[in-house]
């Protein structure tokens, strides 16, 4: 009898790093299945929701607003129910749900806690085991009801396994109840296999890749670096490279917002136009990074894809997940915070990283952790032991 695995993730993201995660997870699961296993595969976009609010719901919110009642819980419950309706349509007949990864276990901004609560509730109702693959864990607050909703869902018996690419301590000691910690483990992000998934290799090059990011992301994560200061940093970085006659290329991970500082950088440099590569597909993103000798970037997956391709990188830290990635791969000194280090120092760090590369035995060992865990999950799945 043919079984069905559904890969749930950010299917339609313009941040192409999330699409790389999805395809890499699919690739690793398919590769781990035994020869001849009869398994079909589907995808679920966790952002999928039913159509706009019904007239009755709009009226209910209007009445609550009129009487100055708190509508927060009502709105959240509506979003959860909308998501559940969509998920149910896709998940009937599914035998395993794999949440493919990305920075999903968080609640402060974006709606990921809503999607995960809804997905786990549907999995529970339909009795479909669900596993979380190399997810990011960001923040915890025992007094925040959103965080506690998420915690309650993650501890349900239908959740069979959670691996994280970063904060295993926070996952085990804050989110998980003591009896459920055995379900958790640390594993590399699946995008470390981007080289294998896309069959793309590092090219001989002297070009330095500079990955841009939106101006407000540092302050959104409680780091005191304004958009103007980040614009100045990028301008000084380009100036330092040009003064040393080093070729460079600006690029993004595909998000339109990540080009918002370009006009300001051009103005500071006195340029009419700067060349920025904005990939339109996940493959274009991987192929772009493969053309660099070293990468300087703030987006985590620009760094992870570079790692997959054996291209050294310097991470610009706006979130602890970048620091933790640097620590996990053995190069914490290559992950720095603008405002605490000069542009010239960043260039020096990048050139040093380019000269030294990665220790290949450690590179292979770190990559293999996600493949090892997926191998365990697929074996249990085929044996009917999940």
C-alpha cells in the first residue's frame, strides 16, 4: 500500500532561502527511503488560509471594538480556524507530516505560532504523526499567551520528533516538558545540502558577494542599528573593497524589501546605479552564491548556502541564529555585528576566511547530522513505528 508524506513549509516565499529548505528536505527524505518504497509526496503551504473574514465575523469585531473589548484572542482563534480549514483539505490520506524547517518556533512577530498550533491540531484530529525538521527556535516567555499556546501544541503526543538547527537548550528546557525532551535533538539545516540538491558547485572566482538586507531588521530584533547606520555600513564596505581594487557583487535572497537601502547607498557613494542581483528562483540564488570566492551577508541562508558550496562567509548578526550557526560550524569569529566592527575589519575577516576556507572533516560531519536524523525518521516511518 502506497504511503503519503506531506512536506509542510513556506512554499511560496519570496525569501528564496525558505524554498531551498523545502527542496533540500524533500531531497533528503526521498534519498533516505529504501529502494522500492511506495511513497507519494505532497506539499502544504503553511501560510494557506481560507478566504477573507465572513460578514458575521467582521460585525462581531466591530461590535467588540465599539464596546472597547479586547479582540486579540478572537482574531487569533479566527486565524487558527481559517488555517485548519485549509490544512484539512490537503491532509486527508496523509501518513506523515514533515515540517521542513526555517525559523518557525517563535511568536513575537510573523504568524508562525498560529500556523503551527493549527497544523498540530489538525494532525491530532486526523491522527497523522508530525515531525519538525531542523526548525529555528527564537525566544520564550512564560507570561506570553502566544508562546504558551505554541508550547502546549509542541508537547502533544502526535508530535513525534523535533530537531532544531540552533537553540537546543531553549527548546528542551523551556518549550518541552521534561518527559518529552527525548523527542528533541540538534541537526544541521537541510540547506547545507544545496550543493547536492541543485547539483551546483563552487566556481573559481575572486568576486566577493555582499548580501543585502532590509534596513529595519536590526531594530526589529532589539539591536540598536538604524537603517541609516546600516546604509552607511554598506557604503563603507563597498568603498573599502573598491579602494583595494577587489571585485564585488551585491545580491539578495530574493526578498523585494532587501533592496530598500540601495538608493541610499547609491546616494552616499555618488552613483547613479549599483548592480544588484535579485534572484527570481531558488536555483538562481544557489547559482549566484556559487560564483563568489567569499560572502558577506546578513541573511542566514546566504551563509548556509555558501557553507553548502564550500564558499567561506562572514555573517552580519541581527539575530542569535546567525551567532549559533557560526558556533556550530566552528567559526564564531566570522559572525560579527555591524556597529561593533568597522567595514574594513569585516573585509579583513572575509579575506582571512577566504584564505583558510573550512576544515573539511568538520564540514562533512556537521552536514551529516541532518541526514542521520532523517534516516532514523524514515526507518521508523516505513516500519510503522512513528
